[in-house]
C-alpha cells in the first residue's frame, strides 16, 4: 500500500474495546481500512491503512512500525483493578482457556487474594496462548525508543478526537470527518452511568482513573509501585 499507514498499539485493559469501536467508526466515516489482532506476535499490516494491535509486544514490533505508531498505556495500578473485576465477572471466556481457569480461581478466593492472583496473571508469560500478560509487556517495553509515541489511556478516553483522531487525520487527509464526541464519552458506553458510578459486572465499570486508591490493598500498591517505578515516574508521577 502506497498510502500512509499508522499502527495503534495497546495492551489488554487499556481501552482496547473503546479504541476498536472508535477506529471502526473513524474508518467508516473516512473510507479507510482497518486490521486488528490480539495476538502478541502480530505486526502491522502493510495492506490496511490502520493496524490495531491489542496485545502489543515490543520484541515483535521493534523495527516493524516504519509507517508511524501510537502506543497506548494505562496506569498499572488501574490495570490490576480493572482486570480483577473483568476477569472475575464480565469478560467473555470463548477461546481463552487461561481466563476460564483464572475465573474459577477468582470466584473461589477473597478479594485481596483475587487481586494478587490477578497481578500474577497479568505478569505471566502464558497469559493468552503465546501472548504475555499486559504488565509483562509494558514492563519489557523500551520507552526510550522514539519509534513509538506514547499516549496515556486516561487522556485518550477523556477526548478521543484530540488525542487519537488528530493522528488518524494524517491518514484520512484534509477532508477528515471526526466521529461525534458524544458517542465516545463514558456514559455512552456505560448505560448512561456517569464517571465514578460503579457497576462491577459491566465491562465499562467505573471510568474513575483513581479508583485503584480505594480498591487495592496497601502491600499490592507498594509492589506495583516498585516493579513499575520507571513507567510511573515518567507517565504517572501522581500515582507515587
């Protein structure tokens, strides 16, 4: 493909469903094509305008994103909370035997035990087939590699057109049509609930980026802060 391409790289529990829906809508409005994969070894497609890789692996992607790329991350502390409730209550199990086993464990233990089990699952190498867990992937990421422009999920969901759409417009050209902002607010995905109005059985559970402060036990917070200090210091200093 001679047209410009763009890779959108993310990790499990980093607004991948929200982003996919936005990308599908953007492509529909602007006549673009979209490739999507949740496999860790996936690389951007040379035949579609936009590639959305939802379990991005730095080792697989290094040197494979010459068309430009955005790397969406999330506060690791929020990833643990979001994954705990999703893995316990709401995420589909089809085609994911590792998650089926994890759900059985989470339903059989206390909340604190389940949060620790979730952390270990997110850091595992065998998270999904040959795909590593999201915390293992961000822990191995080289954030000094200028090939990848980092974008915080917390900023993305607050105003997706200005955070993501502006980059996609380089592909769409001067007549770019942006999706309606009202379609991509938390309430539109959460059955008209507002940010902070929590439903533990919904995929869009809370929308509060600070919810981890009241959900996580202190010893687990200390562990995550220590293990991901390089990422937190750079992108989430307020979490320290």
